[in-house]
C-alpha cells in the first residue's frame, strides 16, 4: 500500500490543481443533479395530487355569514339556491392536533367529509381508500402517511385524543385502512390554498360530520368554501354566478396552487431535459480531462511502462486515485445536501444518493481500466526518448 501511495503522489505531481478542479466540478454537477431531481419529484407529486382531487373543477370563494354558528346548515341552504351543476364541497378547516407523537413529531389529523372523500381521490400505496370501507359506528377510518407505519399498523384500531388550544376536546377510535407513500394533500386552511407534503398528518373520514365543524376557519364573519363546477359553465360565467349569490374572492384552486409554486405544465419537461443534458456534460468533461492528460503525458507514461511497472500494480494505484477523485467529492456533496435537507425540512432521497455513489464507483473502475490499457499500449516510433510518442 505504501508503494501505491508513493506512486500516486508521483503520478499526480504536476496535475494536483487539475484533479482538485475535477473534484470541484463533480461536486457542482452532483449538486445540480439533486436540485433537478428534487424539483422533478415535487412537480410530479404536485400535479398528481392536483389530478387526483379533480382540481380543474374546483374553486375557492369567501362566503359572508351573519352568524358563524351552524355553518353546515347555511352552506346546505346555499347549495339549494345555487343553479344545478354547482356543488358546495366543504368549508375550509385546519388540521387537528392529537396527543400522539412519533419520531419527535406531533401527529395531526385532517378530517374529511363525505363530499371531500368523493372528490379527493388521493393515491394509496397500501390498503384501500375510504369509499371502499364500511364505516363502523364509533370507529373512524384513517389513512396514514408511510412515515408513521412504524407506529400505526394496517388493520389495527387505535385510541387518540383530539386536541384544540392545548385541551382534549374529544377522544376517538381510528382504524388504519391504508397508507400513502407521499402524503401530499390539499390545504385550504390559510389565505393561500396550496398542496403540502404532510408526513405526520393522518387522513380521517368524518362521515357524519361530527368533528370537522370544530376546526372550521372563520375570519371576519366569513368562511372560505370549496365549490365544484361540474362542467356546465365556463369559468367567467361560473365566477359571475357565484358573485351574484354573495360569494367573493372566487379563484381557481388549480391556478392558485400552480401560481404559488410558480409552475406550469411545461416545467416538469424542462427539468427532465436539464437532467438529460447534465449527464452527457459530466461524461464529456471527464473524458476530455483524461484524454488531454493522456496526450500531454505520453512520454512520462512510457517511462513507467518501460521500467517494468506491472499492469496490475498500475491499475490498482489508478483505481485508488480515481476512487478518491470520484467518491470523496460525491460524499462531500451528499453531506452538504443532507444538511440542506435537514435545515430546510426537505425530503432526502437515499436511493438517489446511493445511485450517485454506485455510478461514481463504476466510473472510477472504468476510468482506471481504460487508463491502464492505453498507457500499456504506448510505444515510441523511434527508440530515442525525445521523439514523438504514438499509441496503438
């Protein structure tokens, strides 16, 4: 090992800065890879969620109420007055806190009404969705994010306390009927409707609307309502009708989510194309570096070969060098990206990191094999060392 170390020091003696630049270049490329892949995943999940909830038909509007009590009765009367083809889905509500904790996170619950369950067709990884389950009296069907599967098991019943303003307001039983790998859900509780990845939020079917009203959000005598245009009206006509019935600030949920996230349907393809461009760029860059090194140092390489340096020793030394050149920058970049994800509360995809690491090891091995092969093929056209060197 000591001989290999000494040989590596001699081998890179005049190229230290080039190898450092190569390592820096690899850090930048891998960092870009993560950014692009993260954005591609985010766009994919956002748009899958928008499609699953039928967002193209959904609108949000503010509805003034003289008395915010009995919101459901007032919204039922509103729906009776509205023309056919317009459905009131649900008023906006916040998530409910529970007495449950897992992995230092407080578990929350998002209660869905009958209309919401029928409209929001969230993708399920395991188990079944709410509409395929018969609701048992006193037991609320629940779908958990996969991150909570270590705490809640499919098919099991659990007792949880619902907490509001630090006080328990109701104790309920939930039955876990399914789980979601990526728990992206629509959130209408705040000023701007958006889709969030709630990795500690359980979806709970409140079929009889017993708990949902406790978390309705009212602001200055108005509630925000989600409505559905069943396709009978153009957008302008739909908005005009709602305004005639006293609803204001009408906006398309799909347009709002895309605007907040600064997305269009072309963005995903742009990121994919950028990813396709990055990979060949990395390959060309590294190939160019090694080709130029080979051309500029033929005379030096010939001396190694002519003095009896064994191909096996040469390959092992180059492999150690290339592993350092490829793997160390990758590990450094992964550490930086991991810290960024922890600080920004972003998902860290271990599979992507492992894939980059394996590609780095493969690239180091292939580069070492090619270098060893071509260096051992170097010969002089003349026996004089000052003559040009060619390669078979």
